């Protein structure tokens, strides 16, 4: 149903939608990577001349 690789903002939005509440974005990535729920990949999504987001 979901792509195998997502950006962090997409994962954050997905968690908020499923849980039905707002989550603190500042600690979201550190907490979920430390728990092993998501894994940061060495790949980045090319979106243009700006800094490209990492895939998870």
C-alpha cells in the first residue's frame, strides 16, 4: 500500500494520521530511529536545487 522508501515528513504525517494526534516533529526522527522503527538510508530524493531529503 505504501512505497518502500519514504521521506521523514511523509512518515511523520502518516504517524499523525494513524494516531489521530499531533506529534512533536523535533524529536520524531531521533526517537523512531533509536527504537529501530525506521532506518535512515544513504539515499536522497532528488527534488531540485534545494537540499534533498533523506529516505527512510
